[in-house]
C-alpha cells in the first residue's frame, strides 16, 4: 500500500515540530535530543533535512493552491474584519474593471455596490451574525451576479474575516429565464392543445393535467394530479391499457401510439376516448392526450345504421345511386345498381362507356344524346327512362335515371351525382292499367246500363256513357261539369237523401227511384251507387237501369192478377154453396131414413 500524501495541515504541524527541534539545538538544550536510538548529529541532520523537505512540499502546495485560486472563474476576495480586501485572485469581473492591485485594501461594498457602507441586504452582514454561508443575487449594468460569503473564524470560533466570492451568473439567469419561458410556452401549449392531456409516471400516477380535463372528464387538474389513471378506466379497457403501459416503457414501438378505449367520467358515464400516447425522451413518463369520441362513435354507428338502412331501402325500392367523375371517367355504383344491371363489381369497368354497353341497343343513342346533351348545354340535371339488358340473364328491364351536375369554379361540369331506379314493375303495372282502362272504357261506354262518374267533394259529374244520355235525355256536354241538382234529375228529393245516408254508412246504396228526363217525362229506374277511391279522392259511380216499361208490365200483371183473384173468389163462393146444398140434401135423406146421396170429403169441408 502506497504512503498516503500528507495534508497541508499535517505538513505545517511537522514543520513546527522540526523548527522546535532546531530551536532546542540552538539554545543548547542538547540533552533533549539525546536518545538511545541515534547520535545527536544524526538527529540534527535528519531534522534539518526534514525541515527542508517539508518546506519544499509546503511551497508546492501553496503554489498549487495559488494557481487554483487564480484559475477560478469567480472574483474571490479575502476580507478582514473591516470588510477590506486583503487578498484577491486575478479574475476580473467585467464591469468592475479592476485588477488585483486595484482592490487590495478597499472595502467590498465600495467595489461592488459603489456605496459608502454595506447595503441592508448585504450577505456579509448576515454571515457575521449567522457565522455560516450567506448569499444574494443582484443585477448591475444589465448583468446578474451572485455574491457568496463564507465567514472565517478564529481558534475561538469568532468572526475574523470572510471569503467573498462574486460570480457572474448572467448566463445561468438567461438559461433560467429561457427555461421559464420554455415552461410557460409549453404550459400554454399544454393548455391549448384542445384535448384533455395528462403526464403519467411509470407507476401510473398522474403528475400533470390541463384544464381541458375538467371539460372532458368532469375532474379538475387538482383532482386528477396524484391519483392513478387506472381509477378512471372502464373494466373492459383496463387489461389492454395496462399491457400497453408496460410495453411502451420497454420499447415505445411495442405499443400503438393511438388507440381507442373506454373511460369513466366524474358522472360515472362510460365514454369512448381516442388516446394519443407518447414517451418523454430520457424518462419513464408519458404524455397522454385524450379525445372524447363518444359522439363521433354514435354518429358513426348512426351512419352505419343509416347506410344499412339506405342499402336495404335501395333494395326494397330498387333504387341505386351513382357518381360519375367526368374528368377522369370513373363511375362509382352502389350495390343496388349492380343488382339492377345484373352485374358483379369485378365484371364492370366502371366507366361511362361500360354503362352504355348495358343499355338496350335501341335506347343507347337516346340515352347518350340526353346525357351528353345536358353536359354540352351546361344544364343542372339530366333525367330519362330507358331499357337495360341484364348481364346475368339477358332480361330486359326498365329504369328511371336522374342526376344533378356538379360544376367547378369556372362553371364547367366535372361530376354527376344520380340515382337509377328499376321501374319494370311500374311499367308493367302501367301497361296493365292502360289495358284495364281500355277495357273499363269499353265497358263504360258500351254498357246498356246508364253509368255516371261523380266527384263526391262537389257532386260534379265527370263522365257519363251513352246509355245515361238515352235515359236522361241530356248529352255528355250538357252533363259534364254540372251537378245532378242543376239538371233537376231527382223527382223526389227524399229518395236522393235516403241514397246519400246509405252511402255514408256502407259506401253502397241501391233502390228504385224516379228521375226526370230533360223533356220533363218521369221515368222509373233501378239505381246502384258505389263510392270508389282513386288516388286518395272519393268518387261516386252510379249505374241505373230504366225499369219504366217493366214497372208498367208489372202493374198490368198485378191488375190481371187482381181480376183473376176476383173470379177465383166468385168460383170459390159457388162451390161452397153447392157443398152446403149437398149437405142439406144428405141431412134430409138421413131424417127420412134414406141413404145419403152425396159423398162429401170431410177434410175439405
């Protein structure tokens, strides 16, 4: 083990010991030096050599100390009790503009503060009282300085001077100022992110939170700081978040930066939240930004449901949507359009030309002319009905196309947004309706029964057939547009009232009524009236058959029947008289004791 290098104090003590030895020799106290181990001469020589060695070491230490003293980048003064500089290093503070020789013997307050006495806040005054290090900061000529005072105590522990250190801390102050500005700036950014943001320690403790947290979670920053983030996580998200929390601190690349979780706010509501998490370099801390996406998720869910409903509605209504990018010739179809055209997406080139190939050959030119014409004429829209040929089975279908054109800032059409509806069933229904209307019209106008169509709202005649004209004597032009009351058709108003009451109760009425012809003749008709609804409006369909001759025939038959009945009664009366006479004859014969002459049926008597 190497010898330990003596300290300055040890060397000084050794030097004092050696000097005492030499003084003893000089004073003749040789006996003090006599010993059993060495002769006096050897001891003397050894002492002299030791003194010289110690002196050299002390000089070396003093030189090293002085070198260090002058190399320190602070102005160091040794002060006496009166605050005068008795020793100074070579460092010159810019602004004081004084060398070592300029400060020796001068008071520190005159040199530093340019005052005639110590300033009230002088750290030296405080050091005299506290007998420990005191300091202060001051600003002079735009620069910042730190004054540190260490008291020098004598062997009795009393104040005997001080070490006065003056350090230029302008750079440190600037860094502190920059750091503070940076903190203020980052705090402002922290608060102005627009999202709830927190800083989290490795153990899950929240150490910072901005004011947006109050708006998004209901918890103030003061309530959040010091608590664990796990307190605010819904059970279904906790395991995943703990996993990512651990992985991120092992390697930030092991966990996603952004992901969705469910958190619990102060109202105990579960909210959908998008987390954006990043690690603070060189630490185990993470910055967590939280964006409440609950409403967005609800909107997305509503949108998804709306899209499903739209798709379902398109399927039910056979309506598809399409968008044509005219500039790039890109055509986008909804699923229902593909179903209408009998195509699969991979079978379709998604261009305007590919669409035209699906149009019926006989309609292709008309469709192209109509669409391209709307483009050339810069119209707002395009609409047409045409046929298509389904790719899957060759079936011919009818479709209705309609679109709205989108223009750029120059007014040029760049895109078309439209719909296509399969109207095959409607076309077939229209054809069937037309055929039905033809049949109805033929029946209506050729029927031997008088038929009239009346609008119930205002009792106006809308149409009559030829049989009605014959029965009433009014022509079609006389009748249409007029009310039956204006034509004075009803002979007995009570019969009309009775028919109306019956219609109100059961939408149908029938009976025999008298009508007045245009020439005033009264006719008897058998009438049937039915309420029918066409496009939401009620109409009255009236059918009438002239039974005047039949009624006359019936009356004549009834007259003949009455006559026959009268004759029957006459004949029946004669027969009854004959029977009565036969009874009398039998009774007389029986009284005479003779056999009855007439056999009578007692059942009929």
